[in-house]
C-alpha cells in the first residue's frame, strides 16, 4: 500500500453516486440531502483582529445554520413520535 506524499496530499474528485438498479431512489435520496443541507460546512477563520469569543460565537451560529435542516427534520420526527400514538389512543379510547 503506497501512502504517497503525506505532507502535501492530493485529493481527487468527490465521491460518486454508486451504480444502482434503482436510480430513482438514489436520485430521491440525494435530492433530499441537498434540500436538507444545501450549504457547505463552515470553516473557522483564524484572525488576530477579532476577539476569540466573538469568533467562536460566529462560528457556532454558522454551524447551527448549517445543521438547521437536520434539526427541523429531527423536530418533525419527534413530533410524529409523540402525536401519532396519542391521536391513535384518542381514536381507540374515545369512540363516540
């Protein structure tokens, strides 16, 4: 196994979609991921001009904005996990 130049690595193109017998499902999954997380990962900028606390708070706000799509999906999932059994119980117990 050849490691190549470790101090100056060269990166190839990004990962490619795997060949599949269901390209419609693969396209739908990639479309969902692009919808949920359209922005690239924020990178912390190092500058000696701004205070460290401001840089961290700015970075965390950008990171929160980056993860906003997944947070919304998680909130909707938790809402369904709580509401669906509750509504089902109401329909079963309160058959008027």
